[in-house]
C-alpha cells in the first residue's frame, strides 16, 4: 500500500517480536511499533506510537497501545498483523482532518464501570437517595456533612454519613457499611453548573468558589491549616475534594463519584423473615465459622456465638477468620467478622466451653441464652457439648442442626432434629450411628481419624482441607435456612445425610450422598407433671421472694 512503509523486524529487550511501521495520511507521517505477544495468534498484536505521543482518542494513554477494530474481545486467530495495520490506517483517516482538527472515531466500546474506575483511586460512594438528598439543598448555601473514610484494596473510599448536624440531620444516608477507619467533617454545597472538575489545584478550586460568590466558604477552606472536605456539585455531577496542608500551600485531592446500584433480590423468596431469627452456634472453628458467615450473608439477623478457643495462624487454612485475628478469641473475632458482613446484625459472643470448667452461673447464663434462640447449631463435634445443646433443644422445643467432618477428606454428616417432626437430638444421633454400623462396611482408618473434631486424641490436628470443610458446612447451612424459612414445608425429605467426598468407606465415588430416614423417637418439651392452678398458686405463695411476698399474695388473689 502506498500509505505504508514497513521497517525493521527485531526482538525488543523483552524478546517480543516487533516491526517498525510508518503510516502516511494527508502528507503527515505517523510512526508506530507493532509488537507480537508471546501467545500470538491467540491474542492480537499491539500497536504503539514510536515517540509515545497520543495521536488518537482511541488510545490507552500516550504510551499505550491503539484500541483498534480487532481487540481481545473479538479477536480470532485468522486475523493477521496486516489486518491490524490496516485498522490503524482507518482509525487515523477517520480521526485526522486538515487543519489539525481531531474527531472521535466511531466506538464499539461498551461502557464498563470497572474499566472507567481503573485509574480512580479516590472514590465517593453515594446511593440514589443520597444524590436526591443533596440535590435538595439550597443553591450556594454550605451545609455540614459527615463522611466515613476507609481504605480498601489500595483505594480510598468515602461515603456520606449524614448531612446537617449529628443530633438533627437533614439527611442520613441509607448506605450501611461497617465502621469506617475514620470519620471526617466537611461542607456540602450545591452549585449549578459545577461538577466533574477532576484533578485540580487549590488555586483553581478557590477561583471556582469565589467565581460563584462563595468567598466566605473559600476562606474557610483555604485560609487554614486544618484538614477538611468539600462536597460540591449539582444534579448527577458531584465531586468530593479533600483539602489539607498549610494555608500558604494548600493541596487538593478529588474523589470521583460512584453511584451504588440499587439492591436487587438475590435470595430465594421466603428468606425475608430471617432477619428476625436468632441462631445459636456452639463452636466457632472451621465448620462453625463458615456456617455463621453463610447464614449472615443469607440474611439471619441475630446470633449467639459460644467458643473459648483462641485463633492462631494454623487455623487460617480452614476458618472463615483471617490472620489479622491471630491471638483473639474465635467467638469475638467471628462476631466482628459478621458485623463486617452485616453491620446491623445483632451478635452476642461468649468466651466459654459448654461442659468445660466454667462457673455454674456462667454455664447457666449460656444455656438460658441458647434457650432463647430460634435454632441451635452444634459445630463442635464434641459429645459433651452435643449432649448439653441437645438437652436445651429438647426441653425448649427448639430445632437443632449439627455437622461433623470425617478426617482425611472422606466426607461428613449433617443432620437436623425438628420438634415433634424428628426424633429428639440424642435419639437422632443414635439412629445415625446404628445406620452407619448396619451398612456392613468396615472403617479402614484408625479410630482416632473417624470424625473431625479439630484434633485427634494426641492433640495433633486432623486432616481435612478447606474445600471439604466448606462443603459440609454449606450443607448444614442449607438445613438451617430451610428450617427457618420453611418450618412447615421443608425441601429436604430426610433429616440426616452422609456426604461422601472420596471413594472410601461407604462411598462408591466422590459426592456420593446417602440419606438417612430418622424415625420419631423421644418426647419433645418439658417432662414434668402438669400442676393444677390451685397447686401452682400454693407453690408461688410458699416460695415467692420475701421482699415482695405481700405484693405477690395480693396479686395472686
């Protein structure tokens, strides 16, 4: 082609094959380098300007490659380097006109928020309601604004707490996030025609404010050494400015506005009421922590967590918690984790062991708290803890779910006991053991490796990886949500399942699941004899606390 000159082929310092090109258009030459990727022809060649200049609006920055018709999203191995060069020529011809004017060539780009924010490391999150509220402010009148500041993934994130005074706010944001790294105060002002200033200097920003007769606000923001914030804009264009430094050398960092999409239904119908349910979880180790986090994500609003164990680095391989929680009690660390997932969650954490060396008062309080829950979960794999939880569940007629992981990656078991529908928990556990024995398949591993309970008889951890623990915990979570959301019509026909994760013991292959049909057995509820009203009255009279005995007698009469 008469518009093309092909120069030298050579490898660059990174050993990528390159070729120099010159493309002529209307008497002007454009120098390029085309680089072939190591995986060509599975990905397209890249074309850069030789002098790292920006010659097109379809270019990833001055030193970036041209964005052409053939891109990773529509690339086919049949396309050649010559096709890429021809596309470059068409781009130049469409954008370059006589007189130096440049127009934007037709674009095939699909808008992407993630792509647009790649270079925006300071972001202001606002909901649609936030935007509506600040657009309701009077023009050119500053109003106090409280902001939350946090850092996440190398990005500085700001969001509105409230507009106006703390005690009598004009608006409180509906964006609910965990507690921020710090709280900041600033000024919000609605200025018609402003917004999208982008990177700007302190002098430029001051000139903008003074240009709309906001000299007093400009003086307040710039004639000071204090750190402060300015939220300025109008309609759908708002920007947050962080002002800091000495008055004689103020600096400004701008935050790009990001609208938080409205929430859409992601959970099954019928899960709305889970926010009012309280779940008691005993054991905040691998299984318990995963069940708790999953239930929190599913919408359960109240938790009671019981565990006395401490989180150490070795626990991270299977636990929901992170290394940052090293040295903390698991129950308290898990409480904070749940609050990060759902800031409005009501979480109580107790640092104790059921059946351990605790005071009778502490144990009584814990058991009473379990009795107030809507459902109980045993994630300890401890027979002693199971017996105590089962007793509370039976007497208080509360459903119970438990899960155990078999060591060595073999599988696990999940089970439920629902009042008046299933056997009481102790009877259910006995039926499961009988069923396992009746299969007539010997357990070929040592007895100490039978059930996963954190560690073996010698104190050494038992073997199970995170995926295996997660699978069993997830199945247990589904039993829990099924009971809470569908108490009268669950989707699980059986109340116990043995789940295989390898071709060992009972299991013919991985994911081999065996249901166990549990038969009703035992009595749910209190077993004491009922009293006649007259008998109950006599007991109340005889045992009422002394200081209130007269009032009690009068009330009884």
